[in-house]
C-alpha cells in the first residue's frame, strides 16, 4: 500500500473526493462542539459582535462570518439574534458543502475576500492538515502513512517552525508541524478590513507539548485511531503560541472569555421551583449548559484568540 506524508494523507482523508468532510459528514454526528451544547456560545459571540459593531460605528453591512461552519449551528444561532443590529447584520457560513441554513444566512465554500465585522474560526484550525514528524536516531524524520493507518518512518526533515515551536529531543517524540495553520490564520486575519478575527480551539503551548503529538480521530462520538481512509475525522491540537505570533491579539481560555462576555449560568433559587416550575427547569438546564461550556477540563479549557483589525476591540474590555 502506498505511503504518503501525513499532510497529504490527512488532506485526502478529510477533503479529497472521498474525504470525510468533502463527503458531507456533519460534525454534530461525530463530535460535540460548543455550538452544539446550546445557544449560550452564540449569546457570547453576539456580545462580542456588539462590541465590534460599536467600535466600527455601526457599519452597514456588519459581517459575521463563520469559517468551517460545520452544520451551521453557530451561524444560525447568531442570525436568530440579528434583530438587535437593525437589519444590518450579514451572516455567512463558509463550509465545503452547504449545510442546512435558515433563509437569510448566506453560504459559500470560499473564504470571503473582505470582512467588516467579526470572523470566527470555531474548531477550524484543528481540522487543517499537518505533517507529522518523529525523533529517530537523533534525527527528525517524516512519519508516512498508508490509508489503512500503517505508518513508516521516512526521510529527515528540517523545519524552522519545528526549531522555533516544537523542537524534538527524545527518541520517539512526535510533533505536528503547524506552519500551514499559522499561514491559514494569517490569511484569515488579513481578510478583515476592520473588526476582528476570533479562533476558538483546543491547543497546547511550548512548555507542554504532548510527547507523542496529539493526532487523533473521531467517529460517531468516539475517539478512534486516526486512520486516513475517509471514515473518520482527523484532528490535532493547535499550537496556539505559534498561531498567536502571527498577529497581535488577546488569548483567553473559554472559561475566562465567557466570564468577560457576561455569560453566567447561575443555579436558580430553590424557591423558584415552587412558584414557577417551568422557569426553574429552564434556568437549571441553562446552568448545566453553561457549566459544560465553562468546564476547565473540557470546553472551558479551549483557547480564544481574538485579533482586532483597525479597531479597538477586546474580550476583556467592553
Ligand atoms: C471540526 S469541524 C468544526 C465545525 C463547527 N465550526 C463546530 O465547531 O461545530 C471543522 C469544519 O471545518 C470545515 N473546513 C475545513 N477546511 C475548510 C475550508 N477550507 N473551507 C471551508 N470549510 C472548511 C470542515 O468541513 C469541517 O466541517
């Protein structure tokens, strides 16, 4: 069976003609992301969008672009809150195949040339393919893979990105080379004429890279070996320090970002259960969803990187 570097194999497995996402796999069927928890992430995004709108002096149109929109859940939830922008909000979902979207939400398979407003890449960077390398005999070598998942070690690799961001030192240590993701982020940020770009994803930093890398697969809600045959999602954590070096920005955990944007999920007062049981149940369910979004060991540990462009926009300052 032919061997390929991981970048080529991963790209074909997700985005090739028979690829997982190109074939229309819906993320919601395979893994849980914050937009799928409930509307609270969209509420937070709309608070941020309000700040963008004010900083830009209420442009018309005000863009909200969801890149790698998956099933379009976040775009739809933001659109549902568009009334406050008085008909100026233009919501676009960028996804390879058209998701089911409410009338009024635009779809494109291409990144927009120009954005005046907010562009979000929610769990997009982690889905961008990387080369995988391994330390072997005191050299860094390519890890090659066949479509059945069989791996072999290939030629030596030299990479300035690795030297700077993920130097390997010990036999068997692995890394995913993130230079392509940095370039993708730089490209996305550069398309924002005025406003901000927000990346939300799981990630790691120089001081705590995983020894064996973070490449993995997901299928039907389960973590599975990353076999590049188009049958599963393939993903790896984002090296957020290298992405952050691309453009100035604020970096918070999701837990911190939600607090900064005023998303609270307090448990309702016990007495409410007696006076208004339906309201108590709704508030209790909301508190559970917010707790899931804020859980530091889960979604709350995700990173939010906000890069403002030509406008003073901040997560921590209203
Ligand atoms: C991990 S999923 C995240 C989906 C959604 N944002 C969420 O958080 O639920 C990544 C998505 O990015 C999409 N994607 C990757 N590269 C893309 C590109 N160049 N253009 C449009 N969509 C892309 C994939 O098809 C996939 O649906």
